[in-house]
C-alpha cells in the first residue's frame, strides 16, 4: 500500500504493518468510529449493520470523535470492545 504525506515536501509516508485480516466476522463485534463529518454516522453505521447481517457478526458498536481533525481519545476502549473497525468519511 502506498500512502502519500499531505505535508509540504511530503512524498511517500512511512506505513506501519497492517493488521492481519480476520478469516471471518461471524461472532465478532464491528466497531464504527464516526469522525463527525456530515453523514458519516449514517453511512458507516448502515454499512456496518449490513455487513453484520451478511456475515453473522455479533453486533455493531459505535463511537464518535468530537471533530474530524481531533484525535480519537477513546482508542483504547475501541481496541478492547471491537474486533474490526470501520472509519473514515470525506466531504
């Protein structure tokens, strides 16, 4: 995966190792991290609900950041409570 830095003179950014994919979502909790962008909650929760229905996931749990540019201070709670997480939405 190539990730490009948005900062001046950026170029290609350093990327850490990606988490391994889960072989199945059956019985797992899908997390949703809403970044507070318009319609992000509606879109991400609907996708998570459909994914849970299709895969037999145990359920969906959501968190909301106070703003898109703010850090996710609840990251430890998310890591403890969800097996996989959907996030990201742009204008």
